[in-house]
C-alpha cells in the first residue's frame, strides 16, 4: 500500500460520536480507517468556530448569480486560546498513550513512512487561523514547544494578522486586504522558529504578501485550481506559477464545492476524477513536484466515490489510471512532495 501524507484535516474538532483512536461513527477520519487507507501522516488542524451553534452563516445568492457567504466576524484571542488548548490537548493525549506521534522534526515524518504499517501515524499540529497568538507573539514559543509546526495566519475571517478570503462564487481570490504589519511580524517569527506558513485561507493580496517575503516555499495546504472551479478559495494560474517558482506545493482539496466548476456541494454527484483533474492542472502548469494531497477530511463535503480516508487507495489508482501519473509520481504526490516543503520550513 502506498503511504499517504495528507495536508489538512479537521478530525480533531469533529464532534460526532466515537473516538479518533478506536473509531468514530460517521465522519471521515480515525485511526482504524487511516490504517485501511494507508494514511501514515498528516496535518491536523486546530480551528475555533465563529459560532457555537452553527458552522457559519448561510449563503446569499445575489441577483447577478453570484453566491457569497457573509464573512465571519473576528473572534477573541481568549476564546481561541481556550479552544486551541483544549483541541491540541486531544492530540497530545493520543501521543502520550502511544497512538500517534506528534511531528517535531523531519525524522518523525520519515519514521512514520518507513516504519511498520501498524506503527502509530504522525501528526503535524496546525493552527487554522492564528487568533490564539497574542500581539507580542510570545505564545508561539509555548505552542512550538507543544509541537506547532504549521500555521495559517487567518481562516476565512479577519484577525490581527491578516484578512482571510471570504467564500464567493464565481470570484477572483482578490477580495480584500492581505497581511497586517503584525501579520508580517508573525511570518518573520514563524520563519525563525521553523513553523510552516499556510496560505490556503488568505486573500490574493495576503498570498502576494507572503510571496514577497521569500521566507520559504509557498504552501497552500488545501486548495484547488481556479481555472477549473472559479471560486475565491482557489488559486489562480499566476498564484500557481509563484508557488512553483518558490519550490512550494498545493495540497489538492477534496471539497466538492471547490472542485466543481459549478460550486455545488454535492458528494453524490461529484466524481473522484475531479480531484485528479485539479492535480493534473497544477502538475501541467508548474510540475508534479508541486502537487500534494490536502483532503479537508471532516471539514468539508467530499465525493461519495472516495467516501473517507479508507478510500485513499481509490484516489491513488485514479491518479495513475485516469491522470496518467507514473507510480513514482503518485508516491511523490502522496508523500515526498509534502516531506520536501516541511523539511524546507522546519529547523
Ligand atoms: Zn480550511
């Protein structure tokens, strides 16, 4: 079985029944299903919901045919810090009980791939939105010690560091300002510590702000190609070119709405093959070494044909059979490309 490193999941914040360790009812990802699918490592996101009672405000369909979701308001640092402490604690408990490793160095990534298939998988701790980090950035030290190795300055809402990209279809990602001065300071400090910066939820302005600093390879952990699905969350060909020049990577997202040309969020009618099309577009444009996987398991509707993390071998087969990628290229998409960019950012 081909080992997979997946660039983004929300399993730590999923709230359905069961446990990550022994198996959940529903959802996309748990340890038993990771073993079935060959997922030996991945980036595990910590995310603070804007609202306690719902995921976000419903879509608004404008008269001109544009579908837009109202931008979530800012949340407080205090609330985000409490949620991050709680959710990261779930991962650290899995580490303490020997069910998972938390990656703190690149050797942890390598060990997870080379070890026996029933060895504990490796998790990279990621903040999807940096609200829990205060203006003086001191909390980064604590979180780095706990294992934080990846951060998205903002989710799709504004905070003190950046203006996240709102969900709009059809729309360019150029919708709003980029990094704030504190956002540039965050980027500098993360580069010093060795914490990867993830641009997936940034506006196009924020993307170019990150690109201008030349801090490390540009990484979009869970995004698609705007040329196929023209929504604000996807990357334009010009952004892809910059990612390629930087030696970076796009984790191809599995979210139906971001995959489909019509933005419809329907698992039953979204073919697995669309994930392959996005991967092929990025590979054709900037090279297969810049393609990875970034599922958004437990954070999005994904094609029923894939189902959940146990279905990953079906996707790898499709990359080979439909996408025409060679076995070595499939292995690079599944693992080695992610390994390269993590190694470039980490100290
Ligand atoms: Zn996300």
